[in-house]
RNA sequence: GUGGGAUUAGCUCAGCUGGUUAGAGCACUGGUUUGUGGUGCCGGGGGUCACGGGUUCGAAUCCCGCAUCCCACCCCA
C-alpha cells in the first residue's frame, strides 16, 4: 500500500474538513471586511527568494526547505512560508512603484522538512495577510484586531504576546550591546547560543535552555533601547489595543524566527494544543521589499496555522437542510431521479437509487441530516403525488408532484 | 537531527507469564410480516494483529530491523 509521506496529511475526516472549510469561510470574510483581497502565488519559487527574505540564519532556510534542482537546472524550493512569495509578486507587478496601499490575503500549503509531531507537519496550511504601503502603527493594530476577530468568531481562546524589535536606527545599536553582553557570559551559555551569537544574536533571547534564560535576565532589553520613533509607535499600539479591548502581554523575549521583521512583532498562542502553541504570528517588515530589490515600502502582516486552529474551533450546530428523496416501489425510482434533479436547481437534494421501505428511507434521511424526507410509493405513483415529511417539525403532508 | 512511548476491525480499545477458528463497543449493512427517523429487537460483512526478519513444536504476545504516529529537545504557524 502506498502511504502519504511523513508529516503530510489528508484532510478528509468529517471533523477536519468541516472545520477547515469553516475556518476559511470565517477568515476570508473577516479579511474582506478589513479591505483585503485574495492573492494566489506559486508553491514553487526560486530558492534565493527565501534565502534573502526569511534569512539564511533561520532554521527554516538553513535546514528545513524542500529544495532541489529542477530539469531546467534552476535551484527551486517548495515555499516554507507565504510572505516572501507575496512580496515577490508585489514587486514583480511593480506595485511598489505604483504607490498607494495594497492589501492581500492568501491561504494554502507550506512545506518544511521538520520532525513531525502534534501541530507540526511537513505540509501544513496557513492563512495570512500582507499589507503594503502603510507605515502607520494603526495598520499594525488592525492586523492584530483582525486576528482577534477571526479567533473570536471561531470561538478560539488565546493569549496575545507583543514586542517591538526596533528599526534600523535602534536595532543595530541594541544588537551591539547585546553581543557585548553575550560575550561577558559566553563561558556559561549553551552551544546553540554561541552559534547564535555569530549568526543572529537576537535569537539567544528565546533560547529554551533554563540556564541561558537565567543568565539573560540581566541582558539589555530591546524594549528599553528603542529609539524615539519606535518607542512612541509601540506605546501608541498599546493604546489602540487598550481602547479596542484587546488584551495582551509584553514579552520582551518574543523574537520572530524570520529575519525580516522589525518594530511590531506579535504572536497569538493557545494553551490547549500541546507544545506547538503558536496559532498566529506576525509583525512589521518595513525593509523586506527593499531587500528583494523593490522600492522601500513599509509593510505588515501575519500568518495563522490552519491545522493548529482547527483543533480549537467550536463548530456552530448544524441544522437540518435540504431534501432526501426515495422510492418504495421499483416503478417509482425513475420518477425520484427526475424529481431530485429538479430540486437540485435550487436546493440541496440527495436520493436513494434503490426502492426501500419507509423506515429505511427515514433512517437514511435522518443520517443525511436532511430537513425533508420525500417518498413516492405505489399510492403516490398512482395519484401523481409525493409524500413529504419535515423531519425537524415532525409534520408530514402529501402534495401534488407538480407543486413539489 | 537526538532521546522516550505507541502501533490489534473504518473508529476507540481488550487480549494475563507465547498454546486450538483474534474479541467488545461504536460505525457500516440487512431484516424486524398492513407505509413513519434520530432512541427497540435479531442477523451479517469486515482483521495476512503496521511492515520485514529471527527464536520456537507453536508468536498479536519474546528478540532485531524498519515505517508511521505521539511526547520531549529543537523550531515555528
């Protein structure tokens, strides 16, 4: 038997596909209410795109990409995340030169070659949005409120963690002071942190090693080193969230794993899905368009992990709907088929191809969660009528077939 | 990539220290004699016990390998 590859799942169970499609409905509707429109970009991109955007120091690019040389000798890879492709499309379409604001949402599969576990797949699905052209912190707040709206509508509980990563004015200085701090404790930190000091020093802050964490208690905090602009934006952001009743916690160690973030960084986490607890994450990435050879364009966005989310969604109760049609007589089956086809012009309608007794049909109709069970037996066939039972109201009537 | 646990019917699981045709509940399916469901009763189908080796007179049960899932590390959505 051929099985799916490790970490790659089918979404076909009732409690999966229903939640999956319901999530997309809700997320899409909310994004459209915020003025975002759909964008679809390729699953396969040039490897260089991710090296330059996500960053070579990140684990995603360093060891998790599905990368290969195609038949035209191009170095390509399956996208490990969604932002880079959208930014590439934005620049390629010269929207950076067009100016103005551009807001996109997308969803689809992402690929990372990781060791699978609960909430961590090799092929997984993200829903995300990207907003270009606005450097206003109001847009950062709008992103966060959009995530909150989606989660609230889905009945998903969360905690929001917030941080500011600074910009090109304050981040480099902070990085220098952090590096000198790390050097002062270098003897005692873990091997990973020693490596991080060289590749991406900010990342030592979210090292999970307890000993390291204890040492970093005294590390300089980025939040205290922000330049005036970053600090006032961060304060403004907090104010906006307060005014809109969005609860948050400041997490000074929240460092997003992708290199392109600056200023606002946020993460929505859940305590109910195991150790892979981040359900949405995002932030501002004002430099990324420039890094990918576009005109400098401020941008902000987020992504949500759909598989993690659907574990948490509370589905609204499903109501009976549509018609179930059945014959109790072999002679009536053809009539059932044509009647069903007629109904399908306007309503959901399913039918049974075999003649069955009434009890069996009612059982089928009930199982199909149909609202109406409609039967033609020998009596009805003779009189040109159809027997219709409303399974919810428990009412039944016999109507002329032409009026049905 | 490292360490640990699990793997028996579509699903959730039982199967004691190796011993005759591997079980249950749910699900599926058929019937339940005059045409009434979700909630009665009776019956039926379905498992090379993940896969590959080994030990043994005999393996779902013991050993080795391998795959997948789960947990932790790591990483992130």
